[in-house]
């Protein structure tokens, strides 16, 4: 099976190489992995080994996993500044955005998972501990870590019965999990499921993003132009929306949201074509953030955020949040709005997100599959008593699920 796996990995690398002639993302994937050994050799010259100084390798697949690992990285650097953090990414969508992240001492793409690469990578990085965030189980890296007795954990993981680890034919992949020293998972169901395949070294620690988003209300940014635009009006924040979300929002808002409400739209795709399509959808009512002057109340009902980076702090200006992605591959971040106490509404593709399922169960979240259901949900939340209950339960989820970072740090021997 190892041979088949290795062949599959090499074919995958070849496929990405061929795709790089046509795809910018594939090109970045290939180009970013060139000269990785030289990069680490230069890193070692800059940071020669010191007695007692630890090196911790943190691996994230992409940007979403980075946000889960970020809280732990910053906890490590805050409590043990001399510790060196080596951060790797698999995907360009993570690396290209966070390649200048200040709290990591080295940032690079993870070389393709071959036996040679894994051995050479560990020889250069020389980690004392390895942390994989959520997913990304690579056979050769895990085997090399296990062989060299480097403490290896996964954090913020979540497991489901349909995954290959729990299938009769999934023995090769189960062995990858057994190579881990400890698994910090998001829910008790994952702990129980791992127990069925003989893994007892699992702890429920929740989603480490919760510890981070809990800080946003006090540490996040304020935007005077947005505050002036909203004024005293109630506001709905639309976060990370896509075209199908916006089509549902158009009819749902028209049917139920009173005219005195403002709407802030922060789409996931801020290409000119997509921004123009939003302006066309609500013709004459949309104002772009980039054209909004200071202290201007705004001439339209809709404020269109045409940049990246504001969203997590925009929720402070809202009363209800709609989270996009649920009519596509899956919903985006629901934790950021609920830390401000906003009830969240999202589309039908939410099943892979534990926090979304919990919010639905608690009554702080609502799922819809059509404009009619969106209108009904808005009508429900416009009732003050229903709204207050939903808001309290949304915020309670954050308050009751903090502390995962400290649990992991304690296991890793990092002082708090």
C-alpha cells in the first residue's frame, strides 16, 4: 500500500505541474516549492541551535486551518518568545496570504510527501514537536516523525463515520492516526469514534478558533466610516457571500427586511466583475466602501466592502448576520459574528461544520434553502423576544467553548 500511495503522490505532483501551465494557483504551488531546502539551510544559519531552545513545526493545509493554528502559535510566542515556530502550508491560498505572518520564524510550502522529502525536511527543521492542524495526514512525514520520536499532535480535528479511517479498507490511513501521539478534537463524537479504531489518546478541546474570535470584540478594529454609514439603523451583515447567496438575499430581503435596515455586504470574491454584479442586483442602492467619505451617512441602503480584511470586525455594527457559501462548497466563518452576539443565517451546506450544527441545535443559528425560507427566518428574528434569545445563545456558544488552546499548550509543556 505504501508503494501505491507513493505513486499516487507523485502522480498528483505531476498533475499539478502540468496544470501550472494553465492555472495560476497551480503555478504558485510548483514555484513555491522550489529551493525549499536552501530556504531552511538559510534559516538554520540565521538561527543556529541553542541549548534549551525548542523548535515547533506547525502545518496547516490552507487559510482556514491557519486560523485554527494561529491562536496556538501566538500563545506559544507570547509565553515562550525564544521558541522557534516553523509554519508550513500545503495550499497557495494559505501561504500567499500569510507568508509574512509575524509570529512564525520560518514560513514555507510543505514539500511533496515523499520519503526522501520527509527525511530531508526533518533533518533541516529539527523540530522538537510537530503540530498538524485539523486535517492533512501525510504518511511519509508521519512515519519519519514517529521513527525519530518527535512528539506529534493534531489539533482542532473533527472525525465523521464516512471518513476512510473508519472503513474496513482504511487500515493504511488508520495507521497514520496511530502515528500521532495525541489528537485534540472538536467534539465528544470524534473522541468516541476514534475509540472504535483503538485510539484512546484523544481529548475534546474544541475549536481553537474560538479562543481567538473571543478576543475580537475588545481587540478588533473600528471603522468610523462604517459607523457613520450605519448610524442608528439596525444592520444586517452579509459575510463571504457568493452569487447564489446574493440571489437568495435579494428576494428574501425585499420580502421581509424593513426599509430602515442597512445591509453591509462583504463578498468572498472582490473581483470587479463580482462587485459589478452586486451593484446591478441592487441597482441604485449600493455604495462601495472605497468611495465612502469620512463621517458620510451614505446615500444607499447597501454598503459594499470592496477589500479584504475588514469582515471579522464589521460584525460589531450588525444585528443579524448572513454567512455565505452554503449554496456552494460549504459555509464560511460563523464564529466571528456570534462573538458579537449576532444570530447567524446560512445556506444548506453546513454539515461539515461542528459549530454550525451546534448553533442550530441551540437556537443561535438558522439554515435556509430558499429566498422564502430566508424571509421567514428574518420575520422570526424581527420579533424582539425571539431575537434576544437567539442572540444570547449565539454568544453563549463562544463563552462556553473557550479554553482549548490552554489544554493543548499544557500538553505541549508550554507555560501559561
